[in-house]
């Protein structure tokens, strides 16, 4: 199968067979990979300076995004108690997408039915079934005991077109607070605005004197009805304007400390032909820059191009002859480092400005001698678990106690002499029956989960 043939030279039938065969091999390898991850998690041999979790170690050593690594570690740990799913996964019959979904609801008592269900449907169909089971399980443990609700979380990313995508998931109470806040923000936003969506009375009753009056009997001095709009509305279908209004209220009403990245809206102004852009974000047009500058406090960030490194900018700053960096220097340090600089750490909270050459040893308080470290790495540094060397021009290297360099991003190489697993069928990932979901069987599985949950809920209070 792995003969290095050019895909363009393969006929359609062979190409389809190889795609499915490779998918099965990848599935089996992923199962083996996660079994190794589970063992590594059990041994905790990944621990070291700047490494706070196995997911972080995978992100550093294997080049996996931390979000993906966290999910892989979760699945790997869940599979320890699920031998049937683990076996089907290792044989290539259940893809990682299906296993990831199953581990959210699977228990040893449900395994057999869930494996049968997953083998005969597509990944998206299984996701919907698992979602239904999750609603049944929410708020109860496997023993029927009440458990705390899931915590709220959110993530964001800048898109290629410069827009920002935000994904939010709230616990029930936090979700209610969020929606109530958007209603209030929408009310405030439209309170004095000319919003075409707000209802306006088309007719106003007249009194016997011919003067115009409102429904409450109010009149203005010129005999015109008071311009009273019914501003109250339900949760808006478009949350964006209300959320922006909420953010503006918080921004104006809450003070932040100096060591708080992201608390300010920083715009790098156009200079030398370069476009203005948000700090660590997309480019801005001239009207957008003018809008942001109107009524805002403007700070200049000085930078210079690094010789021999196209596109790389070094921040310029002069530290005073004192141990604690001033606000301007701290701000420049954040703009340069963004997070803890210990390879593999990347924490963005509780950061310290560390003197590479200690202040007590004559080190200067300037950007060439300052670097950001989180509290854990800072303590590890002073305990001698690693060291930092400054090379000038704001360049630094990290070293083990033995003196070897700690790589910022270790290289990844494919293992040599690897051959596909002959035990894995070439069509192992193809759903049984061609992916047509057996709705009757799926309903039975979901109903069995609901019935079992009902029994557990009714038995637990009596036993107590």
C-alpha cells in the first residue's frame, strides 16, 4: 500500500481503495498513539520546567495545538475503562471522530450498544445521538448522583478576512445572565438611537380641545405627541451590537493593572508603507483607525526592523536605572513577548518581568535584559531547574542544568522502517450498511439510557 506511487497515476478504483485503506491505518495508528499517551499520563514522565500538563508537552514536543492535545488526553484517559471501544478503535473500525464522541457518554454498561450504533452510522449521525444522551445525563453521575453543571468557556480567532469569530458555551445560569445582559445592553444602545426596528405609534388619540396627547395623557408645549418609543424587546436575534455595547461599558468602568495583556485596544499605526493593524490582529482601514482614535488615548509604540530577519520587528525602549520596569517598559515587554517565554509553556497570566542578568549582579532594566516568565517558571528558574542566556538584540536561549539548549520547537521525524498494520482491514472505517442510520436501534439505545437514568434517580433517594 505504501509504495510511494504518484496519486495522479492511480486509476479511480485504486485511488478510492487507498484512501479508505489509509484512513483505516491512520485510525489504528491513532488508537496506538492514544494508548501511549495514556501510559505517559500514568507515569507523568513528561513533567519538567515550564511544562504544566501532558497536553502542553504534546503541544511543545509533537507540534499539536494545545486545544487538540487536551481533547486527545481526555479521550486517552477515558479509553482505559472502555475495552470494547478501545478494541474496535485499534482494529480501525471506529474512527477517532466517533471515539471522541463516544467517550463523552460511554460507560462500561453502555459500551456494547454504543459500539454497535457507532459501527453502523456516520460520525455526524453519531454526534447527534450522543448529544441526545448528553441531555439525559446532564446533572447526574453514573451512580445517579447530582454533579455540578459544566463550566462556561469560550474561544475566539481572527479570520483571514479580518473578522473575528467567537464561540461561547455557557452553563445554564451563566447563559441566563449573558442573555439578560444583552437585553439590557440592547435597551441602552437603542434608548436614544434612531432604530428603525423599534415600534412607533402611527396614530395618537385627540382630546376634545383638539390638542394632541399621548396614551398616558402627556402633551408637549407645541401640541405634538411626545416621541416615546417602546424600547423594551426580547433577546435580539443579532447579538453583536448588544455585546459590543456591553464590552464598551465594561471597558470604561473597570480599571486594569499594567501587567494585563489584551486589556487595551492597541493599534500599530501605519509607518513606512506598512498598513495599520490591531495588535496581534488584522489590518485596519484609514476610516477604522480614525474611528478608533476619536476620543481615545493614543500611545506610540516604537519599533525597528531586525537586520537579516525579514518581517521581524524589535521593540525599542529605554529602561530607567531602577529595578522595577516603568509602565512604558512593561507595555513594550508585553508587546514583544506576549506570554511566558519558557519553551513549551506559553502561559499568558500571572507573568513576571525577569532580569536575565540579575539586578543584583549589575543587570540593566532594559528590553535586552528583560523577559516574561510565568510564576511557576520564574520559581523553577531560581531553583536552578533551567537557565537563560542573553545574546543581545533581545535574543535569548534557554538551557538545562547540564548546559544543553532547550529547543523552542523540537523537530518531528517519521519513524524509520515503518510498515502498515496488516491486521487492519482496508475498509475498516466504512460504516456497516453503508452509513444508513438504523433509527429504530438508535432510538432504543437512547431510550435505554433514559430508562436507566430514571431508575438510578429514583433508587438513590430511597437508598439515602
